[in-house]
């Protein structure tokens, strides 16, 4: 009896597994591994934006390479391996039609050879790119053959390879064709088949090595050079949305692999974060952009090219829903679900957006339509789901900005790392502050002027002025303090003051050392404490030990090398004087850094030239002062000073290389000695 029950149970479980395996559509519990950008432009894990839903396996697809979905959720799938187009109803989960040889009632259509691309117009016409047949087929919405677009007969196109792999069509029925083996760009044909030119093209990106070779090579050498003869990135797909805007994807390197084109083909995007193997792109009715790559990742962007999500992952040897072996195409149905095709497995997969994703899309749409209050509500809800969502903080900030709540906008722009937005909001805040405080400022100025007049009237005997001068003299004669103050005089009158250092032995090494330490402190403040708009370096990202050692190592190396070089070339300066000269010359640069730090909190992005000018003046002033100081103490003319500095730099490089070699050799020697020591111990102890 037990054996019968056991056999019955086994039989029952076997039947269940067989039924489950036979089901063409199944639900998945797999995660989609969603990532988004943080304020440092790095991808970080976040909540699931999409979850795998359906996996369709019963269509008998072989190497599906492209797909479009119409407004009624009818999918048109390019089944490359079976030389057909499958028309599949996503609502009823049934095949509506197969487009292949024998199913199209036309003597002119003899079937597909290697169909790879498909496009459906707003009127319902279908265009299929067939690389094997070297043509683009055109059909009506009722699947009747219209015509084919073969290789253009224009003389300029004669030597161009024509194997259409992808196709798109604009409202004027002009065709945009991606052809295999064509690097010149996307081919544009008129409705009549006339060659109109290349809609857009990619440029070769030269490496530093290639740019150098291009400068030194002759034209003949450039033609023969294999290094210089690099080809641009190839287009992998082209798409035209319902509004007539064209998009393209490329495979290769760079930040322009996803493009949104103007009517003349110009890329309207700047740098867009993308993978290197994009295979397809599409949009939904709200302008959200969806792209995919062959490694199994799906990227979602705003209409402006900002990353919203990236999810998915390449499947290794496992067969898990939501993962891919070779992701080739992507489409979106009228419910916002994403549909994809795996070329290697021959299956369709769909993803449903989570509440997290739908709320973000709704907020983006509300903002675009001017519903800022509703957008703020939805963005605030997104922040409750993910407090560090950069996209949500940007959305909240923009909503506050449009409601003229600029203080709150600044707060969220800063969290999002959006310096442009922060600058715009800060400009508004500053304007209000100026308008509000202008009267108070004028009153303070008037009071100060009156106070000065009163003091001048009261101090007829100039007692206050005398006391001020006496204090200055006292400070001047105070050890170290007076010597530090001497740096300001060197900045104003370098020739005379450096001559005093040379002849009268003014200045001191203690004061110079203090100035170096203070300068380093100011430099660190400049690197880490500027206003948000101008601050790109975080203290936590800095290796403080390396910075300190590097700064003072370079300083000491310069001083020692310059003294040695000038000693050989009959320079009069002592090591003490060479040590002091840079210290007494950095004061203008130090002051410019402090001014820049302060002004960085009150200037906007558009006023950055002011800070650049201040720093340029300070640095150039310091360089000129140090140059004059070295020339004076060594008793050199301009030519000899320049020559000595060049030789100094060369010596510094040689010394740095020697030190590096010594460090490497010491590390190797240390490892060798440790190995030998361990071996000796092992032989002695026998363990």
C-alpha cells in the first residue's frame, strides 16, 4: 500500500512538472537588479524599478533581432533565423499572422532572406530591413506588399556596402537605414528611393598617442599608418518616435553612443552615460527613452538623456527570468510594460514597472506639463521610498524652484549634486538678499565714513596715527612676526626686498617654514572648503598622507636641486636663501586662494571667470616674484635664471626616477630576504 502511494505521488509530481514545463507563459520571482546614479555620477543599487513578469517560449523563435509594439499591443517580431515576421497579440497571447514566403499575396515578394530590422509608421505601414536580400521591404497595415528599396543608383553611393540591418521612417516617409559594414553614417533615402545622403555620422576618437603621431607624421605616413587608420563607432540601430524625433545607438567607446537627433542630424544630447554595446532604443508616449545592450542590461532615460534606471544582468549558465544570454531588442506596450527578445534563447520577456518606477514617471510627466504641485507631491513620495534618489531630489528642487521657494530648491540641488540648478536658485536668493539688505549696507557705509571724519577731527594731534605707526614698528621688530610680515613687502617690491635678503640677510628660515606650513593649510582649504558650486573634491576621497608627503617632498626637492644646479653654474645664493625665496614669494597666491574661497560662497556659475581671474593673477604674481627672487640672490640675468630653472626641473625628474627605482629595488630585496629567511627557518626547524 505504501509503495502504491509513493508511486502515485511521484507520478503526480511528474505530471505537475511536465505541465509547468509546457506552459508558454510563466511568472518569475527573479529580481531585476536595479541601479541608478548617485551624486557622484556612479551607479548604485536601488529599489526594483521593474520586475520580470512573462516569459514566452512557444513561438518557435530563432535569433529574434528586432521588435515593435503598436498602440493596440500587437507585437511585430523579426524572427531572423526562421526568415519571417511574427505578428503576436500580447493581450490574447496568440499569433495573429506570420509574414513569410507564401503568406503575402504578391508575385513581387519572394520571401525574406535575413530580416533583421522592422519599423511601423503612425499609419500602420511596415518596413523590414533585410541584410541578406540587400533591401528594405515595405508593406501596408493589412500586410500587402508595396515595394522594395534596393541599393541607390546615385554615383556617389556606388562603392558603398548596402546590407540594411535596421530601418526607421519619419512622417515624410523618408527612410533611415543602418547598413552593415558602413562607417560613413546612417543612410537616408527619400520615399522614392533616392539617396539623400548620410543623416548623421560618427567621428573617430583619437587616443593621445594617435594625436601625437598625427602631428609629427606626413600625410603619406598618416595614410600608411595602421595606428592612425582607426574606424569610428558603428551604428547599431535607429528609431523615430511618433513626434518625428530620430534616435540612434552605437557600439564602441565614448559618451555619445545614445543620440537624440535634430532635424539636420545634430546630436541634441551632451554626454550620456551608456554601456558600450547598445543594440536598440525606443520611447513611450511620454518621451521616456528605453535602450538595451547585448550584455543583458536595460537603460531608462528621461527625454533629456538623464539616467533614470539601469537594470538586468547577463545570464551565465543559469536559466533565470529577467536575465539574458543575448539581449537584442526592446519595446514598450501601452501599459508601460517593457518587452524584450533574447536572440540566443529565442524567447520574449516582459517587465512590469513597480510603484517606485510609475511614481517617478508620473512626476516627470507632471513637471513637463507644468503641474509643479503634483510633481512635488510625487517626488516627495519617491524620497520616502528612497531618500538618496538623486533624480527625486532634482525633481523636488525643480518644483520648489518653479514655486519660487529658492532656499528649499538649493537644499535639494546640493544633495543631488546639481551645481547648475543650485547656481540658478542661489542667484535668486542672492538677488533677494541684495534688494533686502541694500538699505542697511548703505547705512553702514555712511556710518563708517562719518566715523572716519569724526576720528580725523578729534585726532588733530595725530596721536592715533602715531600709535598705529608705533604698533607697526613694534611688530616689525618682533622676531618671527616681523620676518613673516616681510613677505608682504617682497610681494610689493620684489627687486629691492630680495636684494635686502641677499645683502642684508633679512628674513629667517623659521619664518619661511611657518609660511610654508600656512601656505599648505591654505592650499588644503582651497581644495576642500570652497562653496558647493565650485567644490569638486571631498576630504574623504583624499589620501592626506600622500598629499602632505607629496607637497613637501616636491618643495624640498626643488630647493635642493636648485641649490645644487646654481652652485655648479656660479650662482651666489646660499641654501638658506634658496629655501626662503619660494616662501617669501607665495604670498600673492596664498591671498588669491583665500579670496577665492570667500568669493566662492557668493558667486554663481556664470561668474566663475572672476575666480579664475583672481587665481591667475595671484599665481602669476607669485611665479614672477619667486623668479625675481632667484635671479636676485644668484645674481643671474633673465636668460641664466630660465636656464637654471629648466635644469632644476630636469634634475627633479631624474631624482624622482632614482627614488622610485630605489623603492622598487628595496621592496624586491625585502621580499627576497623574507623568502630566504623563511626557507632557512623551515630547513632548521624542519617545519
